[in-house]
C-alpha cells in the first residue's frame, strides 16, 4: 500500500499536485498534532501488526498517543555499543548506504548528484570534508526512531536548515534532490577517536519534528552511545560525514552498502574502526 501511494505521489501528474501540499511544513505540523492526540492510539495496534513490531524489545508501558508509541524506548541493553573505543558503531537502526565524497565535494545517490555545499549550506564545511566518507542511515517506520552519538567527545552548536518534507524512500530520490530540499539539522562532534564528525538529521514526509536533546548547547561533553535525539512519525535519515583518513569501514559492511545498495543495521552494531 505504501509503495502504491508513493508511486502515485511521485510518478503521476495528479499525485505531484497533491505532493506539493503534503511536503509543506504546516501540513507536517498538523499531522504531528493529530498524532500527539489521545485519539491517535487507535492506530497503534494496526501499526504493530502491519510492521511485525516485536514489543519484547521495548519498554512495557501504556502509550498515550501514536507519537508516544512511535518514539518508544528499547529496554536497557537492547542497543548497546561495543565497548572498545576505536570501534565505530551505528548511531541508529537503519538501512545504511555509503558514499565517497569526491574531489569536487560531490556524491551521487541513484540518479541524483549532490553537492556537499548545497547539503550543508556552507562552502567552508564542504571543503573540510572533501575526500572523506558520507554514510546515510535511512530509517523506515519499522525501525527504532532514536539515535545516539558514536563516540565520546565535545558537541558543537546545531545548525537548522528549514525546507520541505519529502519522503526519504528511494522513489523520491529519482525525481527530487530530497537531501537538498528537506528540513535538516546538523552539528559537529569533536570526537576522541574518529576526528570531527558531522552528524545530520533529516526530516521526511509528515515528520514535523526532529527532536534533538542538546540542540542549544555548544562545548558539551557527550558519551559514546548517549542518546542524541529522536524522530517523530515517519521515515527519516541520519547522515554521518567523516574527514579523510579517519575511519576504516568493515569489508562486509562496505561491500553491502556501496554502489547504491543498502545494508540493514541496528543501533550499536559495529560498522568499522579507527584508521
């Protein structure tokens, strides 16, 4: 059903007319208010059934709204990071893809070529990460929608870039440069093991809120595996950008997550190590 709806919205003329309305921020805010209401709890059981959600992984509690359920927390120990400091772990549950940042600070996803400068709205930041690696962690509705820091370090200020809210499903990337157009936030983590990591959160269709726990802070000391924030309803994306020569990606992950392929991965799972 989701595939049919997205095909209509992104591949047909009537659908694109509807899409122009749906991707606007006021629509996402309205959807967010509806999903915060107590009446939205009627959606929880059908969602669990349709997406085969294993509730044994999550805290046993009563949920007050659909968004309350959607941002549910896992039980302690269910998304633990590997203890070795120089091991790089995933910040979230996701479908992971990996791209090289070329000497022109560009990377290509399917049929769309992206400029790092356009993504970050900063020529200086784009130049700094030229030649590095970019990881896209695409969350779908069945994933755990909280994300964490991948290393100990010091957090810089958060920059917000206002935009629209396309879906981050691959079908949208065939028609629109979603990572240039969508609302997003990013900050720099001065990490102890992996250099200066740029961490970005990207909103998606009907996701009105990127909720970062530390958005107003700079210079704050953070810990590996500490929760950074959460996405409210829908599919969303976390992007990590690494400086050249700072990480070595595990071969099995690299083989599975390059050349347009995606690798299913869980928060805290090993994906590489310090170079």
